C-alpha cells in the first residue's frame, strides 16, 4: 500500500500488526507517528526493540505476546527487522502474529521486504503493509501538486520548469528534503504564487543539483562556463566521484536516447523509456541529436577510467577538465 492510501486507512480502522517497509524513511516516520497517535500511547508506554542490537527472535515474540500490566495496551515497535528479507526462520513469530491479543499491537520497520516470504504474507493477512519507496524524478508532478495544494500556493510555468530541471538530475528524490524546503517556502513566500526567484532564494541546493549546471553548460557547448563550474565543484572534498557519477549518468542517458530515437521512439514514449519527466525528455531529445553515439561510447569509457585512476591516486581535476572540454567541442 502506498503512503497516501496507508495514512487514509489509519483514519478508518486500526490493525494489530503493521509492517513499514522501504527506503523512504520520511514516509516510514510519518506512518509510525500516526499509528502511535491513533493508539493513544506515549513514548514511555512503547516497548522498542532494535534488531541491529542483536535482539533474539525469542525476545521479540515474548514482547509481542505479553499481556499488558500497567497500561491498557501492549505496543511493541520492532526496528530494522531482518526476517522480512533474510533467511531468518520466523515460524514462531508467524504463529504469534496470527493470534494477537486484542490489547496487543506491533509495528515492524524494514528497509526491504520479500513478498514471497510467509512472514510477509502473514502480516498482509492480519495487518497492513506500507511500501515506502522513494519518488522518482518522473513521478514528481503528483507530489508537487499535492504539496502546493496543502500549503495553499501555486507555481508559475517558469518556476515549475526550473524546479523539474534541478530535480531531474537525481536518481532518487529525498521527500524529507523536499518537505522541509517547501515548508520553508510556505513561510517565506507571502503571496500565493511561487516564482523562480522564490525557489532560488529558499531551496537549499544539494550537491547533485548544483552539479546539474555542468551538464547544462556542456550541452550548450559553453566550455568556459563548464570548466568554471567544474573547478568550483572540485573545491569540495569528495565531489570528484560525484561529478563523474553525474557525467556518466548523463552520457548513458544520451546513448539510450540516441538508440530510441533511431528506432522512431520519441515524445512521451521516449520519456517513459528514459524514465524522465516529459518536459525534460523533450529537451533531451533535442540535445541527443547534437551528439554522436560512437563519441559518447568513447567518453563513457574515459569516465570509467577516470573513476578507477582517481581511486588509485592517478587522476585529478585535469582529467575531468579534458573530458568536459571534449564533450563541449564534440569533435566526432
């Protein structure tokens, strides 16, 4: 069940077993807080067991199966549960979850969960499961519309495109980051309309989105600007690998775009194939036409070599400068 449906479900009926799984911790934290709120329990009334601290399965089962003594409810919170994806045997736990006392409740969290496992199917049968997966860049419109509605703001055309372009460089989006930033915008922007200037003033720039400027400059063949941005990025320790990652991803996407365009796939179909926001895919389609596939393959290999040589101390910023210049010049 996705986050929105899960939160609605909590308003209708409480179950005795919950699994909050996935990598988007913001959704997991929000869901857990709401469950505790609905159960009307304080933190000191909750038994918390962290499986990263080598808690045994017997201890978990005992905590879940115990009748409450001083409180009307026995609420157990099991963090980092390994038995939803690993090889841990869980027959005793499955039996306990199938016969929960009416006073008892348990909430599990796990980074991943295998739907084929019996323990997963047991929770699905007797409780509810949240699948808290990160939002991808091409899925951002729905989240953005809902967020703007909740803070009673709208975003003009230029601002929306600016936002989508900066977010599109990320393989995954941190909802916690976006939620925090838009709450800040809701407080600082007095009118109802959010502009590009508002975003530039209020959005805390992540390293990945600032690196987007290098790609932008390269595609526009602006050598001096691209080198300037690269040198600025290199002032921050650790950014060498980040820049290589961003450039490699961009070159790979260009290669894919050229392949699909050669096979008469364009427009919304191309956006779907590239897993991009349609607005970005439309721009990408024009950009890909300015490159040569063989040239891109050579650059991709050079980036892989640069990554390896950097890790063994044989490459520095000058290696990336040469690659950036070649990408800007496009001498096929």
